């Protein structure tokens, strides 16, 4: 049995990790860390876990976690993971970071987009980008995993097989809309119910932090014009990706390797995904339409940002790290209606 700890317990990402691990056949949650709720029973802080876990929230202590855990999930705000991750790695712990601190390999790029210096750049060398379709072999021996951002999972997945193809010398345009849970659990006027109800808006236009992450994962072979949006629903990301091929693409052949991916569902030409089919699931669905009038290829993908875009992907990485069935604890369909 793999013993897991979770740091940042009261946040949305950590709650989802806890929920999924509750029925994992080979993982036991042995520690939950919350600086704000230290000393309180987990089920008092998060009543959804009554009669599920008998744990007490504690303050962060890397040495104490190392005694009781085989792996620790970090689900804390940007710029905090590097501090906790460094302490845990020094204590010999394997770490899965669902935040952003270990995704970008260049500390200068991290500082540019996250507006703070990286305090553990030595760990960027060993971190493995946690997208199994790209890095499955590396994940099997990883000690530090950087789970991708939710938007990037929905965009990198359909673009990865196209990175070596003949594309026009113009940026690929990716427009995504996310549910409000993508903003996290911290209070914010911008995501207050009266502000978001019956509303939708773009944000981070031309400056979003996930842009360099996606271009890095795509080996700098695709330039992206990425525009994220947020809509008045709880979870899910729908991404519309516009590609201009400079020669015909045999998409059925290019996407054929995904047939062996347990959580990627290629819907094919003319068959576009909907959020309701991936809600509460670890799947990434995508399909496409070729617009003969413009010459553009329009790809649409759908994920649940909290499962397939965060917690489910993190657990898929854990399964690979510890030699477990890759689908253990996360192989179930979307929840609809």
C-alpha cells in the first residue's frame, strides 16, 4: 500500500485528490497538511469527508511527513510549492506538485510570468512534466512530478502529434473557456457569484502563464496565441484550437497512437466533444472539423479541469511512479446529467 500525504488540504485541488484517493485500491492517505486548519479534524474542516477519513490536519513538517508517507502531493498556491518541495526532496520524499512551480525549466521564464524568483532552480532539472502520453517512461522513475496546468492538458494533447507536421508560419490560436473552480478556492471579487453569474470574460490575454508551459511541452515547435476565458459554471474546460496546415494532414494516422492511451478519446472528424461527457472524469476528448473555405483545421477538446486537468492526472502519475495499474482509482466515466 502506497502511503500518501497531501499539503494544502483545504484547496479545491487537494479536496479532489482526497476524494479520488478515498477509493483507490492501493493508496492510503496517512497525512493531511493545512497551515490554516492545523489541529482540526479533517471532517470538521471538510464535512464531505465525514466517515471517509479519520485524520487531523497538521502543520507542515517535512521530516514528520517523511516518516509516514511514501509520496506527498503539493496543492498550494504558486511560489509555495518550491519551498515545500525543496524541503521534502531534502528529506528524501517523492513529490507530486499540482501547482506551477516545477513546470517551467527556465527559472528566468518562471520569474517573468510568475513575478517572483525561483528559489529551488536545482529541482527544475529533475522534475518530470506529468503528462503520461508524452513522458510515461520518465514518470515511472520520477521523484518529482510537475502536473501540467489544466488548460495545457486540453491543448497539448491534440497538438502534440502535430508538432512535426507542416504548418503555416502563423501562430496556432487556442481559445479556452473554464469553469470558475479553475480559479481556486481563495475568495476573490472577480469570481464572486454576482460578478460571474450570467457573465463570461477573457483574461490574461497575451500574458497567461500557461503559454510558455505549452510551448515548452511542444518543444518550441508551435507558437501559440492563447486566450483563456471563464464562464458561469463550476468545472470543465472546452478548448477550440485553430491550426493552419500548409499541407494535407492524415489525422487518423497521426492520432492512431492515442488508441492505446487509457484516458484520451479521439472522437474523429466531425465529432466534437461536450463537457457533460467528461465531467468528473479523467478523460480528454477531442475531435475536429476541416474548414475547406478557410483551409483551417479546427480542433475542439474537453476535459474536467478538476479531475482530468488536475487531481486525476496527478493520481495517474502516482500510479506510474509506483508501478501500479495506470488507471487505478480513476477509471470511471463522466457524470451526466
